[in-house]
C-alpha cells in the first residue's frame, strides 16, 4: 500500500508529471510563461513563494557546471572526482537527470562544450511535504508557468526536467512505515492487509532494506536510486510481477496534489475514478511474506574470430529467437528474468554474439531451476561454436538479489529507448520472430528482454477491480526493449539514431505484435500512436478524467495523456497547438 500522512506525500505525488498529465480542454491559443514574457513571474513573486515554503526555493546550476570555469560552482577537483556514471550523482542533485539529451546537452561535464541552464528548470522547490508541492502547483497555475516534477532523475522520456519551468524536487519527501494490518479510507468492506506507507522520495534499495528487516517483500523495481514515484507511474514491473502482478496492482491507497492545489486521498471506495487513473499512473502497496529467489547467470556467447563464426550469424539469431520463443515454457515453470541479446559485443578481446542475462525462479530451488531450463541446454548442444555458462545462485530475498544485481541502464550518455510487449501470437512463429529481432537489434546494439509477465500478472485483481496500465500487460509474455545512443551535441547523429529507433527498430516490433502495446516508462518519446501504445482502450477514459480535473493543463509532459494538444517550440517554450 502506500499511504501518506499530512506531513509527507505518498508515492502518488510523482503522478503530477506523468499520468496526472492526462489531457486538456483549453480553448484559446497561448503559451506557458517564459523569462521576459508578460505573464512571467516577477522577482517579488518568486520571493513571496520562497517565504511561503519556508525558504526551500532553489535556483541551482546544472550538475555539469562544476566543470566549467565560467560558472559560479566551478570546482576542478569535484569535476574530476564526481561519479558521472553513477545514478546517485544525478538523484542527489536538484537538476540531475541520467541522460543529458533531455536537457539538449545544454551543460555537459566536458569543459570544451558551453554550459548554460537553458535546458533546465528556472527554480526548484526542495519539497519536504505535500504542502510544499501544493504551493508550487498553485504558483504554476496562477502564473501560467510550466510545472516539472523530479524524483530521482531516472526517466527515459525526459519527464524529470523541463526548460522555463518551476520544478518540484521530491527526493526529500521521505518515510517508510510498515503496517501489520491496514485498511484504506472509507473502505469498511476491504480486508485488512499487511502494507507499507512510503514517501515518494524513497528509492527501492532503501525500501527493500526496511522491508527485509521485517521479513516481508514488496513488488518493486530493480536498480540503484530508481525512485518510487516514476517507477509506479507506468505500472512498475518487477522480478515478482509474474507471481504477484505489477506494482500498481498492489496499491491500496494514495495521496496526491490536484491542479487546484488540494491534497486528495484516493482508494477503491473514495475518489474511485482518480484511484483507477493514477495506477498506471501511481500507487500504494500491499506486502507479502519474504520471497526467496533462485537465479542463474546465463552467458551463451557465439564465438567469432577464434572459431570463425560471425557474431551476427544465423547461429546467433537461431539461438536468440529460440530462447525468446521459449518464454511461455519458462514462465509456465515459474521462471522470470532480465536478459539481453547482442549480435556483436566485445568479449575477451574479440567480438561475439550472445544471449546474456539472469533467469530467476521466485521461491524455487536450484534443482527446480536447473530442471526447468534443461531443454535450453539440450538445444544449445546442437549448435556448434557456443560456449555456455550457467551459475546458479540462491538468494534469501529480493533485497539480497538487488544488492548485487542492480540495473539502471546507460547513465551520463545520450540515450533513447523504445519497447513493445510480445504476446503468445508474436512468439509462436519463430521465423517471423527471428526476422523482427534481427531488424530491431542490428549489430553493435543490445536489446533488453524482460521476462516479467506471467500468471500472477495476467490474473491480477488490484483494488477497485483494475488499473489504468495498458491492457496489453494482461496477455504479454516478454517486454522487448531497444535503445540507441549518439555523441554529445551532435544533432545529425541524434536525428539518425532516433529515426532508426522509431521508424525501423520499433516498427519491426510493432509489426510483430500489432495487437499489444508498450509500457510507458520504457517507451519511445516519438511513438507515433502513443495513446494506443501506452494506454490502449483506457485512453479515452483517462482523457475524460484529465479534462475534468485539470482543464487548463497545469500538468503536462511529453507522450502523457492529453499532451497531443501542446508542442515545445524552439527554446523549450510550451504552446498550445
């Protein structure tokens, strides 16, 4: 569950930027305020806001400014010692984001490039409670200024930063309270369940540590410094999702700030429409007894130079497509995992193609896991030039597993990703699957294969009956994630790579699985039919709720519900179309 008290706001807060970003009914053309515009707040206005929130209004320089001698925070030693590929560097900074392309490379750590705050918020509220966030929402609405919300800065759609905006930084809205029995507000008929109340600024490593002390398990994310709010906004998949469902399915109660600054509580019996909309959007969580994890580190490289097999060979694609097509069989045995396929990557001084990753069996033994994957070994034995490595390990909890298996994706690099859920139909024709995988993952790239669906997710019964995540989750087996990267401050390379991502790689997956959809948090910001891809049949209902609760679009972010009636112009000015 995730319930907040009056002193600190729940995980649901982050929905301000994501699913609270649901639509619009504005009837006149105008743009959000920017510096120098007639509606822009004055210095006196900003001063008054700072007084109202107890002096917690910040005007920070971007993280990379410490590397630039013409910037006030310049510190050459800090620049050298900063962990620029560590998630904490960005989570602990009010303007920190893990991929600089979302701020248009406006202040990189490389001193040879110019540095400015042009791609970042103007001011930041260092929020410590719901009331701080509410004051920021009210200020943004009254002054028609763009509103931004930043938790950990770990976001693949650029929703943790916005130029010309006022940002609410939620890292310091903290709190973890475990309940032996919890009942949502105005829900007398609801069962009393073990649950946890979490502040939206908490991250999963800290949450798991607290839960582990009480010998309980939460359905949560993997990785270091991945925040609670952003993760839940898109539903939240987990190594335990195949057993228990998405994180959004566990929600019992949530608190969030509305566009009119009111702090609202929603449960399956109170503010039920908002409760539905914010999950897949945002949530509160129940907890379960401690779950152990048995895993195997799986490395299946096809050797290239040493034995003459090309890394992008038929043998490689036969192997990869066989494993992915076997996902239903793996999941029927209770196996999930986070894996990768790569047509050509460096390995011991040579290029190889291989399947790499971890297969996990919640509450299973090593013997059970090895028996369940034995058919893979039998198949692999028929293919020459494959070196296999299986290392089974048993962990007492998800907490223990996450300590050594954190995954946060590319940090400190220009990066964009897209994804598609693959259903049984997409996996049933191995020839078509093989062709789509080859088109979506060219040589030199790596694709994630998240085997996180399963019976528990398909048959999940969240509070209130359902959640607003894409219905495609309820028939999916695997999430196929592709990514692209490009050099800093290279607009041509950016256009080439992002066009390939949307028009070639993702198109191959859309053709393979035309009747499914895509989880929002790992989606492509240029997805041409994002309404259907990210929400499917839920979109129209979400849009109606958005228009009703936020008619002037206080909340907006790219590819969020209702975002299609706005556009970012040159310089980051947000204008209604």
